[in-house]
C-alpha cells in the first residue's frame, strides 16, 4: 500500500549536476556528435532523437533553431564521416552547446 495520497503533487526532481539547461545542452551536443559515430546504432538513435517531439521541446527550452538543426542533420545523412564531423563541429560552435 502507498502512504502517499494519490492526489498529492510530487515535486520535480532537481538535477544534481547543474541547471536543466546545461543538461539539455549536453544531450543535444551528444546527439549531434553521435551522428558522426562509426557505430550504426548510435547514429540511428541520434536520428530518432532529432525526429522526436522531445527534441523540439528541448530546442524550444534552449531557444535554439529547431528547423536549422534539422536541415543540417538532413544534409549530413549521405556524407562521409569526415565531412559530417566538420559540419557538426561548425554547428556546435554556432549553437554554443
């Protein structure tokens, strides 16, 4: 049995590593870096994240260009890893993540 009434609001978990925006920046940065990974599973998961509703919400919260990132990600799909890394590194610099 639960000792917490079902109508009681549970407070949001606070991040111990810093503000939420710093965590979101790291998530976006990692996903962008995963696009140029040699591992297909990492690339696939990164593409899933960029196409997800969560990514849109993360961009809105971070106030970064959702459509711009999607266009850039789409451009990198058919490129070789060296070319992808160059474009992704430039994008990371522009976004400041």
